[in-house]
C-alpha cells in the first residue's frame, strides 16, 4: 500500500494551504461573529478551481478524484471550518448525486451553478424524522403536469443562501424507504418558503434553517431518483458528504494542533519553554497520533472510492473517528493555551464550538456505530431488540 501523495497532489494541497493561511484565516473570526455567509471566500474558491472539482470535464469541471477533494478540504478547514464545509458541498454530496444519477438536462443546468460558487443543500431532516430519516412526512403527489410537493424540513445547511436543494421526499403513500426518492428544487419556485434560521453553537457562518413546501409544483424533469431503490441511491451518494464532513472535522483539529505546537515552543513559564514540560509534551504526542489515525481512515476510504462514492462502512468509521478526535484535540489545544485559549483573542474557542457539530450532523456518532456494527455482525442479530 502506497501512502505517498503524487507531486500533483502535493502541489494541490499546497495551493489550498496557501489560500487558507494567507486569506481565509484572518477572515474566519469575522464570519463567525457576524454569523455571515463567506461570499468573499466563495469567490476565492471559484478562482482557485476548488468548486466543482469532481465535475466531468465535458461540463467544465476538472474531473478530480475524491482523494484530491479531501486534500483540499482539510487544508481549507484548518483555517475556516465553514469554508471547508462549502468545499465539501461544492464537490460531493448533492454534486455527486447529480453526477451519478442526474439527467443530461439537469447536469447542463446545475453544474455551471456549482462552478460559479453554488453550494447545493441536501434536505433530509424533519422535525419528527432525524436519525429515523425514513419516517419523513414530506411528500409529492402526482399531477397532470408533474408533481406537487408539500411538507417541511429542519436543520438544513445553507437554507436561504443556497439556490439549489436536493429534497428527499416520499412519493405518494408508500411507507418506509421504498417510498422515498429525491428531486431538485430551486429557491425561487412558487410555494417554496425559507423558514426561520436556527441559532447554532458553532459553524455560524452557514445558516441552518427550515424549509417549507406549500404546494410547490415540480416538473417531472426535476426528479433525480424516484421511489423503489431511490433512497438507497441517495444514501450511497451521501457517503461522500459524510466523508467530507469527517475531513472538515479533521481539518479543524489539525489547525488547533498546529496552534498548540507553536504555542508550546513560544510560551515560557518558570524560565523555560512550556514544551519542556512532560505533561504538555504528551498532550501534543497524543494529538498527533489521533490526527494521523483519523487521516488514514479518511484517505483509505477516499482512495478506494476513486471517482465514485466511498463505502458506507468505511465512511462511518472515518466519521466516527474524526468527529471524536476533533473534540478531543481542539479541547486539548485550548487547554494548552490556558486563559488565552478560552478567550476570543485566539481561534481555539471557535474551533471547539465548530468541532462539536460533527458528532451530530451528517449522522450522529450513535448511528454511525450502529451502521458499523450492522456490518460486523451477522444479519440475524437485531441491535434494536
């Protein structure tokens, strides 16, 4: 197994690091404080070619592999978690689903939006359907000209700022997963209303909000996948989103680690650098081990996926590991900084808040562990009792 990156990948990684360190790092606190979407950063991402990297060349993209995208996400998230999330959703998730399942008309319409900076939003969660996504009530009914969509969604990342939404919905009255498919909704469609914004603990530069569908007339051509095996297809594409989220968590943790490493060298107490105190040295060593463990899980899943979707089992392991170590590493980095870390003069308190989300969003750690256990145990074992 070769763990070395190619010269082209190293160059791509360095481009992303330079952009993050020279531009995004100094803006990150402002977007967090103002709870403002980082439109300036999006323009820079577009100029750098970091939006739509996975889009095929015939549609204007670079047709890059998943590992290439992962390398960019980590470097960007080191400096700004919300911008890292935009890179995720500008390359995988809904974009991956469009690439794999979209019609030619859908690709011709929406791929240019992504290349211009659009971050498509995925709309799954409802008030009564969180981890139990197949309990969703949002549904479409067939009409003479297409479909009519009714229902609502909650905790949707990019609600209001995104122009394009991949909505998971029930087709008719078929219960459970077989009744669910997905369709594209554009923000200005009549009957599509953006609801109140949720006030979040971290990652505050991207709105989390409600979507309301009040009899939205949807053309037949907007259906991405219909019922039957549609939900399985959508969740297969979501594995890319999940691995991207794991990488943002890793990037935030890596950024916190680098700050701690620098501070240990620069800060002096009792007449010597605090890097000479064994207890703090061990903290840094443990952080480095955890970061590498998460990175290796993420990279393995991405390399095996190639230009497709990562395996669900591997993505779940990577997300579980990265989400947990992100909380641990950011917290330890804050502790190393003492009062400075706890203050808003340093970015550590923001990193701690941002990292906390990844144990919940995109699949809670508890659901990830159930998914992992389902893979490890015989199918006759029912963990639900």
